C-alpha cells in the first residue's frame, strides 16, 4: 500500500466567536465536527438564529450554537438576546459560539469578516442580569479580578 492510501484528510476548521460567562468574547478556530462543537458549548448543541437586520439579510444566517439543555442544567447565565429597543428576549445559559449558518449550507461556516467584527463587538463584554418591575435587564461589565471575586460571592 502506498503512503497516499493512508493519508488522513486534514480536519477542516471554522472561525467562531466563543462567549463564556464572565469572560470577554474571543474569536477562535474549532474543528468542523460535532464533537468539537459539543466540547465548546459543554453539551448537546442547539442552533438558534434570533438576529434580523433589514439592511443586511445575511444577519439572519448568523447562528448561536449553545447547549440545548443549558437552562435545565442551571448553567450560568451568559449573554442576553435583545430586540432593537434593548428589551431582553432571551438569555443564553452556559458557553456558546456564534457562526454562519446559511440555509443553503449543510454545515456551519466561518462568519464573513464584517459580520465577525459586528458580532464580536456586540457580544464582547459579559453581562450581569437584574430583575426590574418592567422585566429582566442586562448590563455589560468589564471582566477582571474584582468582578470575578464578586460573582463568586453570589
């Protein structure tokens, strides 16, 4: 048998924005396979596409990939999904990543560079959540030693 018969196909990777509770978002590369995606979110994956921008229809193809049982497992609250007025519609529990998932594609893809930058900025800072008389509010904060210690005391 020749060497070429044993060549292993190089694992394809995708660039994603990973968001972990109490940490700044970061752009990383992960293997384009189910196991790597599950390891990134810490559970079975679920695709969530809550975004809309009438000026850029590609935004509808931006997906959040999260643990489908994050809330049931009581994972730490991470980032809010808000409407155009800042009203909290949902909160993602546990780590998640953001990628590109056009309907015509059968797999997740790296975000186009402009969308990567837009969503990295949007989700860059971690959030704290507060219950008010008008609902739940999210407040971004700069992570650091003082904020981590404060969160661990809660």
